[in-house]
C-alpha cells in the first residue's frame, strides 16, 4: 500500500500503537526493576509485557508506512485489547493508547476512559471477584481495520514482485 492511500484513521491508530508501545516499554522497565527485587520469576512476566509493547510500537510504525504487515499485526493487537476479564484466580487486561472499557460484575464504575498503556495478566488464588468487559475503542479499531483489509490486500497485489537474486 502506498503512503498516499494511508488515511487519517490509519495514521491515528498507528500513533496510538507507537505511543502506547513507548509508554508500555517505559512501564515495563520501571515495573521490572521493582518486581525483580521481590523475585526473579517476575522477570518472565515483565519480559512478556516488554515484548508486547515493542511489538505494538513496531506494528504502529509499519501501519503508519502503509505496510500490509503493519495492518495485520495492528488488527491482531487491537483484537487482543478487546476482552477484559477477571475471574477467581485470573485477571487479564491490555491496552495501548486509548481504552474505553464497558464493564460488568464487581466494579465501581461500568464505564471509564483511559489514555496510556497497561498490561495486566495475573494468576492468584486471592482473586475472588468476577469482572467482565469489552474495550469499546479496541473493538471499533479492530472492526475498522478489518474493513480496510481489501485496500491493503489490493495494494499488495498491485505491487510488482521483487526481482530474483542469484
């Protein structure tokens, strides 16, 4: 896909992924320094979050450039941001850029708005409440990117194949 065919919404989502990735990397490093003092095993979880946020930043850059790979990974990353789930023993939430979660269960507010980055994957028997929700912004971004699929696939088909190297 050429840069000319990348529209303002693609660029907006790309910026959210890049900024969220940068903020998430900073958060991961900060939390990693604190968590590693408690126990080394937290380093595995922090490394996983760090990789996800680096992946977000790079996917945002590729989406900005109009690359099909950027569209593909941005779609997957926004889809991963849709569910919000806490049940006895498990908690999961992740977002980069913007989150507008609509939630139910044991919550103080059923609708909130957040800007930044966050990753929460927690296994603990002390978690006893049920919380479920959907990040409406991530859902809208995923649907939007899926509707843009044809333009990214068509642009790939229009590009001539790379010359073979001996």
